[in-house]
């Protein structure tokens, strides 16, 4: 199982990304934290901003598709996207995640 996270500048964008990733079954679960305070350099200036962090739990087979989906739907020009492999995952949780994820890239439904 993989865990990844990103941040957004407002709760609505965080909820939209979390819900979209789970609706498409690219992530088995997404959680939103925040607000958090981020400190970073951007365009040569030190910045401080309030953000919301979104955590995603997903299968390794979905890593590429989820990463692409997030980058295509994220409001930031350069979104944070950090992925890590979970070394230990409870057997029941992993079984649940497998049952609630797709191992195929998401296909948009055909228009009527």
C-alpha cells in the first residue's frame, strides 16, 4: 500500500480532490487535515500560508494514475506530491483497500 499527500489553499479544493480520488477508486481512502501553517520559499520570497493537507491511501498499481489525476485536477501550478510505501499494513485494512480500489486506470464514463 502507498500513502501520499498534497496541500491546497482552501478546504473546498481539499475536499474536491479527496472525494474525486475516492469516487474514481484510485484511492481507497482520503483524509483532509487542517488548517495547517506552511512556510516555504516561492518566487524568491519567504511565504507563510494556511493550507489543508490531503492524505491518500492506495494500491501500488494505482500510483501512476492517481499521481496524474491529482496533477490534472490540482489548483496549484506546482503541487506538492509525496508518495511513500507503507512497510506494514494491517491485513484487514489492506483487504478492505483492495476491495475498494481499482487496479486499472480510471476511465471516464461515455457521454450519452
